[in-house]
C-alpha cells in the first residue's frame, strides 16, 4: 500500500520555529484529515510537501523512497498535487488556457492550437461533470467558487500520487464542497494519498478515515477519525477545551433598523425586500453565487443599486461606501486580501483607514495620539495583540487578518454591520471569538447582516435566515425553526437527500 | 505607545541622499570648484526645477498613476506667462494665474483617469499634446523660436535671500509642506491607500476619484510653476523647454525610492532624487567624456540609484525587520483567551 511518511520536519523563520519536528503518516486509498489552528504549521507543512518552501531538517518518503523537495517542479514530478486555499490561477487567461497551463497542445512551430486546446479543456471539464463552465470565459469573471473547482480539476488533470486539498473547500457552498470532497474520494480510490486540510470539523468527520492534529508546530494527535469525538479534536487543536463555539445571546431583536424595498442590482439580483431589526443577526443563506455578494455590496454602497431604503427614520441612499459608512452602514467584504486590507501597511493603519475623519484635526493633519489610542483600543476589542500593531498586516495569520478587517469596520462605529463570509479560512478559536463579538454587538443594538457559506454558522449564530436563489429571496427560516437542514432545504428547493451534503 | 506612522526616515531616502553625497564628493575631488558656494547655489536652482516638476509626479505616482503631461505643462507655464505679461498683466498676478490654470489642466487629466477610466499614460500624453497645440496656436514666439519672460519670474529664479537663492527657499518650504501632507495628514493617507489598493481604499470609504483628481491637479500646478521658474532662469521660453523633465521627473521619484506602482514612497526621497540627477548631470561634463559615453554613464548611474533605493533599501529593511519584528508566533497567544 502507498504510504506517505513525514518525520522530524523542522522549519524556522528567523527566530520563530514554525515546525518543530512534525511527523505524519498517511496511507494511500484514504482521506487523511489535517487539523490545527492558524499558525499551527499546517500551511508550512503543505508548502514543504508541494515544494514551495524548503524544510530545515527532516525527511519525507513516499512508498519508502525519499521525496526530493525544495522545488515545485520536483514535487510535481513526484506526483504531488496541491489545491491551495489562495487561488493560483491566472485571471486574465481563459478557463481553457488556465486548465491546460503548461500542457498546451502545440503545433509544429510551437504555437498553441486554439481549437485543440478548447476541445481538450471541454473534455477535461466533462470528465469532472463541469460542462456548465464555458472554456472561453476569462477566469477572472467566474465566481470564486467556480474558480476553486477549476483548481481541483487542474490538480487532477493527471492522476496524482499525493493530493493535497489545502482549505480548498473554505470558500465553497455545501454543494461545491461536497463535489470537491467527492473528487478527493475518487483520487483516494485510485490509490492516492489524500490530505485534507480544513477548518470544518464536520468535513473531517464525514470524509476522513484518519486525522492528525497539529499544534504549535508539532503533531499532537493522530487517530482514526472514528475514535475521537469533536471535543477531543478541538481540545487537541487548542490545547484546552472550548466551552462552546457559538455564544449565548443576551438580548433579543428590537424595532426595525434598516428597511429595504425593491432592491435590485443589475438584472440578476432582485427585486427584493428585507427588514433588519436593531440587535438582530440576520443570516443570508443559499447556494453560492445566488446574489448574496451583490446584496451585501449594494447595502454597503459598493455597487450601484435601485430601490429604496430607510435607516431608522431617514432615507438611506447607499450610493458609495463613503456615504454608507458615514450613515452607519459598514461592509466587511468577502476577500480580505484584495478588498479588506492594505497588505503592506501596518496593522494600526489598516484599522484606522476607514475612519480617518475621526482623527483629523481642523487643519487636515491627523491627531496621531488619538489615532494610536483608538487603534489600540480597537485591537483589544477584536483580540489582536498590541505588539502586532506596527507590523505589516501581511505578516499576520489569516485569522488575525480577518480580525483586523473586522476591527476596521467596527472603528467606524456602525449601526448596521454587513459581514460577508467573515470566518472563511479562519481557525476555530478565532471563529469563537468572532461569534462572541457578533453577539456582543447585537446585544448593544447593532444590526448585523451575515452571509456565510457555512450552514452551521448560519443556523447557530443568526436570529433568522433569509435564503437566496437566483438573485431573489426564496424563503425565510424563522428563529424557532433554525437548522442547517431547514436552510439547505430552501436553498436547494427542498430536495430532501441533499441535506446529507450539509454534514 | 505604538508607532502608527511609517518610520520617520526611510532607508530608500537615506540611500538616495547617500548616492547624491558620493557623487558630490567624487566631483569635488575631481574639480575642487564643484563645492564652491556659487556652484552649489547653481545646483540648487537646477535641482529645484526637477524638484517642482517631480513634486506632482510624486503625488500622482504614489496614488498609482503617472503624469506624462509634465513637460508640456512646464512649457505652458513659461509661454503663457510670457503671453500674459506682454499683454500687460502684472508679473505676480500672471504667475499665480498660470499656476492656477496649470492646476485646471491637471484636473482634466484627473477627470480622464478617475472618471473616464482612461489609462494615465494615454490620458496625460493626450492632454500634453493638446497643451502643445494650444501653445503653438498662441504664435508669439519670436524669430528665434523663443519668447521673453517678465521680470518677476526672472528675479524669482535668480535673486538670493541670505545664503540661498529664493527658489531654493521656496522649494524647501514646499518640501516641508508636502512632507507633512504625505506623512501626517488624512489626505496623505488617502493618497497612499489609493495607490496601494484602489478597491480596498474605495471600500474603506475613501473617495478614490477625488484623491486622483487632487493629485493630478497638484501635479499640473507644480509643473506649471516649474515652467515659470525655469523660464525665469533661462530668461526666455520656448516650446521644448520642458522636454528633459519628462524623464527627470519620473527618474527623481523612482531614484527617491517610490514604487512606480504606487502606495509607497516619500517626497523627501524625490528631493534626494532631484539633487542626485542634478549633481550627476553637472559633474559628468567635467570628465571629458564623449557625448555617447556621457549618456551611457548618466543612464547607468541612474539605474544604479534606482536599484539602490528600490532593492537595496528593501534588502536592508528585510535584515532589519528580521532583527526587530519576529514573524507571527506559531501559536498566537491571543487565540487562547477566547472561549466564550
């Protein structure tokens, strides 16, 4: 049987040991879950396996033979394929060009044979049941979810010996996640070693035969999945027990805060009506790409929309993010790297960039002391260590970056907070913190609109959930009936056996 | 208390000043007169032309754009001034008006880039062409292709106040003001934010179009003013007077350590870049090179300066960063305080 064996792997960046002798054994024919908080070393381990990063010490063998690492080409030649969390596709090229990148059919003179390329791409997509994706479209115009699916197709172009799914499902709807995991299963059945890195415990539980937990650069637990319950796994990840992931709420929603009627974005989304109450966490559910992004962007003033809205007793225009923020409506956008953060800037500057007028003296100069105080206070609220305020935000882990984006939005003191999948790719400890924060804000009367691709989050964090399909609201799950199944039922048009997909 | 501002002195700025100093020392060793008061004053005047031409360029580049209309706005500054002054307008008023109209031409650039979404290189080239056409239509150049300049501009460019020429003082004051604008003001933050990531800036509530517009307007005004003092120094003005400053204004910005893609850099860096370019072009003729050799050395030294301030600074910074800020600890302590 095929066996991937990692032993004594070490890696330091400067004075910090990221891996301290990690070991891992994963068998062919199985899906092997890899759990750990952000910063536990999962990503570094995967980068070493895929040849992007070089290890300081340790060995990796596949079927008893040492694996040459340190260069992506070497790993690829050894049959290691990785689907990364951050997309590695080229947005300016077409779907076909991306799929066959580096393996384009060429004619005698070395030029690419366009028709052949497209035919091959179509065949490839058909093999994976994705005929619906047009091979001629520029990749950048596809939804994030579809782009992630194409990453998987690219990785599975040839049958791999080792397949690494590095948070490949974190951006995906339940349906697409199930598809990706199904592909992982197929690769395993063909004999591959499949490593599944995810923040979703349920995914490991449902799909992985074995699981290894990393913490602080060490492997702290390696068991068959069936032999450990969720509490044990979480405890291993955190080094302690989490009482509950989803906090209890104090208050209950009060009077209407934001009333929207006939909202449309282009001709794809709307018209739709919704009312958000004070102190309410209003969930937006549905399969991915059903207009949720457009809805949140419109409410935040980031895309043009038509219709009317009232915020408390005044008309709400929402014509630009600037005006929306001034009116008290703040958006936490979907993509923290491209929409949320100035990556090269210090954490503190990122926190305050959305509220500059608050720190500006009449002459136009910034009151540095007040800004620093506010940034520090905000960092405390969202749980970012103060000694990080001066570091570039790009040096933070994904979870901490997300906290900075949240902190930036909160510093603007919103009465309506729009959260777009704000726990994507975030570890379980940070998730719990974010949910607690959401509950606190709601208890203070802030109205929160929360879109999430994670059903259990919607079911457990929200007061009620509106479900979207094809740009419209197709139903509401009221607070007494909230469950993952109820949301999914509406999302997929009530096909009962799809509910299993949600697990 | 946490330091919010970027470090007060940037490594790239230091390396640009250092390169300038090295060149200056080499020139002085070769010809001792190079360090004389008169020559230094002369150099400062020349450098101020580059400094003003590159002032707006700095703001535009920081905000993620580029202004190729600078040489034509300089020509406009001189020729329009001459036109109005010969028409009887008082010199001071004419200078103010020329700078104002320069700003308005900059606004045209800004509208094209910010609202019509025309790529900056195309938009500013086109506007430069239009300005050129307008200047040709004025038709007031004399038989030698030149037009005279009013006394106010001449004295601004050649009179002294204390040890330094007036333009050098003006440049110093403006540099301090622009330095403050960039490092301490909300407007400066917005310029950097727009240059670093336009979409993040927009979603953070920054009016991206207004920031762009303001940067191009300031660029237009600064270039027109550069044209005024240049014409005042030369004593007359002509259509191609600004031509050397297209390259110089961009090179000064980049030698000064700014990212040509925006979001990163300072005006003090540009000041160092302007001084470096000026010292370099003044010293090279001392070495009796052929025309071709002179151009080669000029180009190579500028490339060296760009490399120093871009990669050299980065390299040093990386070493320093490694020494002072450690990367994210593998198990961040703040996470463990969570469980609600």
